[in-house]
């Protein structure tokens, strides 16, 4: 796989923190040049950019607000100009929010759909022609296990991630006829800094005990699967969504959590008017 990805030109959206950092890091380790995208955390994006540069790969960080399609288009242009083209697009950028259905506002709904699916669609639309012209390319989209499992107060987020899976299934077929492979990853619990920020200190030992794998996934675990799906080793993988959850979805939890309101509040940093 190292040979497959060496010298590839990769854009990872939403790579200022969390899963995106792990994805960008793994691609660089396999020899790819990586453009990092951020919306808010310039310092985080610059940190992973510098780490990639230290590996001897090319890298730059560009900002874009995914609520604004003009900025989405500009990001694509910047990536192409810097790298000389984009061979691999990882559509990782996304925001989450827990909010009771009856309390959800149109602005909050639009924010999640704008960032999680609309921007993904049009970023791919902008970069796909270059891949098609070269006769080869790969797109990896980030969905979620929320696509398959219901969780209280996550109706909008789950809907966006289900849309990602549907887009991957349908557009993946269309692009495959033109030399571009599209697949998606649906991660389960991946431990990222935002969890600690919102939920407080997490007992990772207890969490690991409840996961069949015996541990909670890290961003690099997503990166490894993304790198595989972008490489020639997965040449027969087309238009599929791959669950990466340590076996969590294969268990049958019988809990009463769905009857209780959620105390943690995700999304306060980027979704309007959350308390």
C-alpha cells in the first residue's frame, strides 16, 4: 500500500482536529502529499501541516467555511493549484449536534446539511473532472454508524450521515464508469478531543470493556481504512460503506437511555443558538 499511495495528491476536508488529523497523518506516512482543510482551528491545521512537512511530504493548510459554496469551490482550486491536481479526496468535514426533535430550528438543520452533505457533494463535483480526465481517482466519504442505529436527539445528524451513504452508493456507481472509485466509512466510537471537551473525563477502561474489540478506536484507525480504500489494493471496492466500530454494531444493547434526556451538548461551538 505504501507504493500505491506514494506521491499521491490528497485533500482531507475537516482535518484540523479529530478524525481528519488521523486521516491526514496516515496518508502522509504512506508517502502522500496532503492538503489540510480547516474551518475554525487554524492552529490545529498548522500543527498537522507541520507534522506532514517534517515527514518530507508537501502540505499546506487552507481555510473554508462549508456553509458557503463559494469557499468550498475556492478550497478545491487552492488544493489543485498547490498540489498540481488532486488524486484522492477524503470528505471528512462534518459537524454533529444533539438536539430534541421538537426544539430543532431551521437554521440548525440547514447548518448540518450544508456542512455534512451539500458541501461534500459540490466539493466532489468540483474535483471529479480532474480525476476523470486523468482516468483515475478515489473519493472516500465519512458517514457514521448513526446511519444504522438510532440515538436520541441525533435525528438531523443521522439524516445527514444516511445521505452520505446514499450518495456513496449512487454516485459511486456513476463515477466508477469514469475511472473514479468512491466508497465510504461509517465509524463507531472514535476517541477525539471533542469528546473529552463535551463529556468531561471519560473512563476509557470502562468504555473499552463495553466494546467487543477491547478498546476504543483512534483517528488513525479511520485513516488506515481510508488509505486502503484510496489505494489500488481495494480496486474492487466500489460504492460501498464500510462499518468501522470494533464490533459495537454487532451487539444488542438493552438499555433505557433512549427514555432519558441527554445531558451533554454537542455542537455548541458551530451550530447556532444552542445552549
